[in-house]
C-alpha cells in the first residue's frame, strides 16, 4: 500500500531550521524522519547597528528548502497536514502579492523570498527603555519590550518611516511561510504570536487598534488573528513533493510547541536552556492573566492551547551566554597570537568545569539584560586568587545561568503550584553536563531529560 499518512512539522528557529515527519502508529505518534540546517542568516542592521539584530530571510528559506530536500520523497508525498512554529516576537515585512517566487527545484516546486525585508529578531535591541517609555501604554497583560514586533514597527515609524511604505504585510517568520504556502492575501497569526508582539488583548483576542491609530501606527500591517491549532489554509501548489491541497496550520510559537512536545502532566515543570532559557509551569484550568502586567515581574503568561496559559520565566540569558564566553576565550587566544577554533574550546571548558565540583566564584550572567530588568547587566563577585582557573569560571558561569532562572520563578513557588518533576530540554542542556549537574543541585525535584523535546515535533503533534 502507499503507507501511512504523515504530518510535517517545521520550526523556524533563531539559528537553525528543523523539519520533522511524524506518523501515526498503534502506540500514538512517532517521529519518522527529521532534518535540520543552520541558517547562518545573521545580517548587519544598516539602520539600527550596533543594537540591531537582523537575519536574511533568503538564507532562512534556503535552509528550509535544504531541509525538505533532504527528507524522503515518498514520505513527503504522503503529507496531509503541515504544522509550523518559529521564533516569537520578531517581525518581517513583505509585499503581499510579491512575497515570493516559485520555481522548480530538484525535489519539486519551491519558493524563494522576493519583496521581503530582513527579519528583525526577538534579540533585537534597537528599542531602548527611553524609547519604549515614549510609546503609548498597551492594553495587554504583556509588558512591551525591545524585539517585540509592534515596538519594532514603532521604531521604524519614528526613525525610518519610508522603510515601511514599501510593504503592506507583516508577521513573524513562521507567519510569512504559512502566508506563502497558502497564498494568503492578508497574513494570519495565532493568538500565541500576536501576544508576543505586544498591543494585543488576549481576553478579547484583538489588537489595540484604537490606541495604535492615535500614535500613527500603520494598523493595516497587523495580521488577522486566529486560534492556535486551527487551519490557516491549504497549500496552493505542490511543495518539495508535498501534494497541493495539504492543510497548513496557523503558525505557532516555538516555545509553546516545544512545551507541547513533552508536557504530559500538569505537575511537570519544563526547563529549557538553548539560545535563551525558560522555566515553565501550566496554570490551573480557567486561569486568566491580569488585565495589566507587573513590569517588575519576571514571570509572563503565555497563551497555550485550548484557552490555557503557561507561566513562564523567560530569561534572555542561556546558551548565548556560554557562546559569548567561548567567543571571548577564542578572541583572547587570538590576541595572544594563537589560533583555537571555538568548536574546540567548548568541550575543553566543560571538561575543566567537571573537574571543579565547587567554586566560591559567583557569576551573575545577565550580559543581555532581562526584559523585566533591561539595565541590570552581568557581574562577577567573590573573586579569589584560587578561583581563577577556566574550570572555576565555567562552573560558576553554568551555575549562574541556572540560578538566574531560578530567581525568576523560585523553587518555593513551584512547590506551591504542585510541581513534582522537572523536564529538562534544549540544546545547551543536552550538550553540557555541568549545566545538568547545576540543575540537579538547585532544584529539589527529580529531573528527566527529554532530548526529543522539539518545537518541530510539537508543531506536528498539534496538527
């Protein structure tokens, strides 16, 4: 026979694109194939350098096409549904009738971006606290922060208004992909992504259009909004062997999808450390977030599925801090006239830290600030002459990353919410035994590591 039908899950990540083929079995869903490609899409921001953080959408879509081309054709031909997740908060602009060009590739029709801007990512820092405080107050339970789609649009409005005139559509990178596949005249966005843009009221599921209009915001750029889990449309063409007419889900938040891929019990907390870091628990059924945010609170409430919410301590400092540390070590060695590849430094610093079980050194690792404390940067204290080895510093840095997250959503609060177990996930946690040791030292719960916690798989499971 032709074999079982498949669901394709795609995650448009900050550093890589991943595609996963999921099939139904007698025991439930099973991962049949997966593929990931690094995007290497970082691009200098001409308008907002050095605070800008942009990515080249051409390179992101090239990585997506490479991913799909690497998956088995016969399984792609059995795909009936496509679920897509991706990095929240960010924004990309395009011309709705010229967003992409379709052409034949070796594995069937594929699209390439056409009249499309760079993606301004969630890590973008162009909106200073002073600039944010000059904007109208949103009617939302989420505090506005730099990197949020609506804040970025406000920035362009003030600093580069002509830039916006070239486009009539906007969305997250995953909304863009859905719009291209389904040929949507107006982008469609899930409540999850809309909440992450700011100026969105989750209670009545609507944009703060009145507030935005008064500040001259181009409200025509705001996408339509629908429920996570709903269908956005169908593929208007065959795509890398996937048949025309496959159902495409409304694009989802990568974070919610990664949680969905592993969270089975409400008594589980999910700890994810990849580029950034998050600690998450499910809120009780029927929970509604407060009308207005507490700007000093480190916990945000993310819309999940079926009207549920997650309480999330979302730190901007995770694996990116370790990457910055490794980059610093590489730069120092280069300045000393030596050449060491960053890929060779990682295993050595972890090895050195494993030999140092304890360190009095204290690293507060917030080099990227935090959304609730954007001005509070990193610091190192308790520096003693005997604590200066690479092992001591790496051990203290790993401990600091976990402690910072724990300070945002304390153990006592987890216990009060009935948490019984921690599910550990994310690339940084999977690759770094020192981080795992610190997680187990700081949290008084059993820790289970789910190496398959995966936004692409979660996006497929939702379908």
